[in-house]
């Protein structure tokens, strides 16, 4: 879900921020979220995974690839079914070879409207 829906319901649910994206044809960066369940209903292990992923995102946006990758590798090993973790691991590899510009805002630019 997008930022507007998140803002309207975030006190009732726990969420995972998935990404900051630039949609084709728009310049503004928007955050997208996945609802995880009712507020305070996550198990301890689910909450730990949520916090670990959010820390990985912080490191990712700071271009601290090693710290971000370390957290994502652990999450991916624990949950290989979660495609999200593999997507970010692929981004780390890409940005290590082709670093983003100095003014990078941590977002990903989508090139299609699927």
C-alpha cells in the first residue's frame, strides 16, 4: 500500500516498509508498505525480522552495503521463500559495481507501470 493508506491506518496495523520508489512518469519518491497484521499481534520472531529488515533498509539508504547485506543474508537464510530479500541482495550487487549518485535518495526507479 502507499503512503496515504499507511498514514490512515498505521496505528491499527504493523507494517513492513518495502521500498521507496519512483513510479514511471513521476519524479516524487513514495514509500510502499506491506501490512503484517493487527498492531501488537506479531510474534517475537516476526517482530525481530521486521526490525532487522528496517535496519537493513537504513543501511541500504546510507550506502552501507556490508551492514545491509549482512542483515539481508541472515533474513534470506531464515526465510528463503521471501523474494523481497533476494531483490535487495541483487540490488547490493548492482550498487557495488555501479554506485548510485551522491545525491541518491535511496529509491528505486521503476521503468514500467505493471
